[in-house]
C-alpha cells in the first residue's frame, strides 16, 4: 500500500474516469488518489503522500469523492496511507466501515490497494529450526529507579504486558555480607510474572567481582590493564577459590530473596580491558590462565592473567551442592571473533548456552556471513545461542535481531538497557524514565514486534524473502495454533510484500493482525487491521512489520 493510488479505478462510480486525461466529471474528481510526483499532475487537487488528494477539515470538503470522509492527520488510517508519516493535514480518504470494493483491502480503517509487483515472502512450516527462549533486556543498574517510579504499575504494564518481553538479565549486585540491592529486582520479577502469567527467564551475569577480589581493589577499571583482573594470592596464583565462594554466597543471598537464576555467566566481557576514557566494571580473564602482551605507557608489557576455564570450574565446584543449581552461559565475550577462543578452552559439558554479544559490528554492512561462524560453532557443540547484551537504536536493533535469529540461530536476544535515566542514553534503551512518566524508545518497538506475538517454545520456520532488502522470519507455536511473521525493510525504498502461505496454513489461520513501526515516521506499533485477502502488506523504508496469525 504505497499509496491509495488507482483506488478510484476500483470504485464503480468512477470506473469511466480512471485516466487522468479524461478530465473531471460532474460530481467527482477523476484524479483523486491517482499516483503523482507533483501537484501539476493532479488537475486541481494536491499531490499529498504520493497521491492526488484534497486537504480537509470537515466532511463537507470531501463530498465530491465517493465514500470518502475527512480523516484527521493524527488518525492511524491517514498515517498508514502516508507510509507511517503524519500527513500535513486531514485528507479525504475512503473508509472501510462497509465492505471495501474489489481490488482493495482495509488497512487501518482505510480501503487501499497495493502496488504491483510485491516481494514474495514464502512460509514453509515443514522446515524447522531453533526453539525460542525469548526476548528481553538487562536491568543494568536501573532497578532502584524502576521500583521508585511514581507510576510504576503502568510502567510494568508497558515493559511486560504490552511488549511480551520474557527474559530479564540481572547483574550480580551482591557484595559479600550485604544484600541491600536485592529487593528491587525481586519486585520487578514479581511484576513481570504477574503480567506475563509466568515467571520470566532469569539470566544473571557480573560486571566485576567485589573490590576485595580485584587486583586494583576496585570494581571499575580505566586503562589499568595490569591490575584489571582477579587478585593474586600471597603465595602466588589467582584467588579462584575466593571468586567461587563469592558466587556461592551470591546465589544463596538471591535464593533467600526468592530469586533463582535460570542461567549464570561468571563474568561479562571477560576479554575486555576498559580504556582510560571509558571507566567501567570489568575483570579480565584469558580463555585459560597465561600471559598476554598489553600496551602500558606506549610499551608492550607481558601480563599474567587468570583463566576463564579455571574460574568457571571453581564456581561450578563451589555451588554443586546448592538446592537449585543454575545452568551456565559462556563466554559473553564482547566480540564475535573472541567467542571461539574461549569456547575452545572449555569442555562443552561446562556450560549450557553459548552467550555472545554483537559489539563492534557495522550494522549497515552486516550480512549472514558475519554470523554464520556462531551458528556453526553452536551446532558443533550442540548448545543454544543467546545474544545477551547489545546497545543499538531501534532500526539497528530490528536488523540485528533478524540476523541473530536467522544467521546465528539464536534462541534469545537481549538489549542491554531496559530503562534509561537520561535522554542521552534513551536511543539505545527500551524506555526512558522521566520524573513523572516514561517514554518507550525505538529498541522497545523493535523488540516488541518480535516478542508480543511469540512465547518461549515457539519454533522458527522457513520464511524466504524475494528481496535482500526485506528481512523475513517466522515463528510457529508448538501446538501450531499461532504463527508470527516478522518483516524488516532495511533498505531505502518502500516495499510491498506478499505473504505466501501453503494452502493448509492459510485455511488453519483464520484470524490475523498486522502491526507496523516506522522508525523515521509516526507509527509506533500501529494496528493496521487484518492481513488482506491478497496477503499483501506495505513496509515503508526503515520499518518493521509483524503479521500475527492464529486459529479461531
């Protein structure tokens, strides 16, 4: 539905006036809704959103147009007609309160036609891939601000009920002997469980062990490459035992609060050494204990570091007799190229999920080859892939989720920041918290387009797109009563897509709902109505659209 162009040709009252050259007829405008590049082509009408039309403030201005009403600029139908952009004024548009004429379909309350040809998106539910674990985000030190928010009930509704997010990533906030930071996540988990009807999956990680276990006596590092690591023992060697005891004490403290992580990662970004201009929590581990050359004051210095393998083994030994032992995600390296180095040092029985991050990627230039090594590694070691941390804006997030799911074969995708506390951090966060309210951001809409109409246990099935610019994926419920098709237009041109379902699926799924987000426009999870009988949907440039299909 690039425009409502040529709709007039489908209306019986103007069948004899479909050509702009035929001139106006008594009682109507023959150029109405014809495609245009300028108003010179519109015979007295104005070229608005690529179609000849008349601006309006009342129904009287639309009286000469068949079945038209004055649709306000803020109406979802007017915005949908304009490809997700808010038009400059009200427009005369045909309503689909009654049955739309042949050749048109109802989109956001407006009868519209699709441009031809459409990009085919073929669904094959017989070809099945990974099982979904879910979509979510990290609390990332936003816990206290969330539970203290004056409208937190509505905030919880937005974060969980309205989005469908079903994974929470917790930072290990336990300091040995102090559990004061643990009640806030307990409240958030309870609120999520209430709104989802089930407890979200919990993934716990750690930015750094406590200061007492760090060589620099500080959770934070900033250019101190030689001391941004685990503390050494007086007699030599690293304090793996102290590190393991800290993790056991942490899990026991969280358990007393009723928080039982499903997965644990012992160290986030173990390959990272924060530079002096970016202080952050960190603790550097090599894949296995050894030395590494680092630059200090312009000179190469060989530094001995602890091993991730040794630390993981120590933690697992220390918690083996807990009443509930979590599964482990590893290695959470912040570069795809480092993942295999850490995994190669581990026995695959030591961890249960391949946890990765997508940092240092040029999202504008990524393709499937960037992510295929992860998928091949996961298949080799027979572990699911979790993308557990990323910071990107809305459109970038939509693109990265697609590649994570299809090329990397990921079962989970998590954004780093569930909430932002400052406007500067908002573009890469799901929701910006303000003094008295909150504002969902681009990444929220990207994630919710995937999460709202899927649940853990859904299975990815083949969804083949006829265009490299149109990214497609599809998820089938275990009982085969729901199917979610997600389309991302990563290109610079608007596209129409035809959803092609095998006859059996077309008959099975009698109900449908189309929602769309246009990141550079006005639409934010706009409900566009049913999937047209033609199966054709319009996807503007830099947008994401979901078709949710269900049985009666």
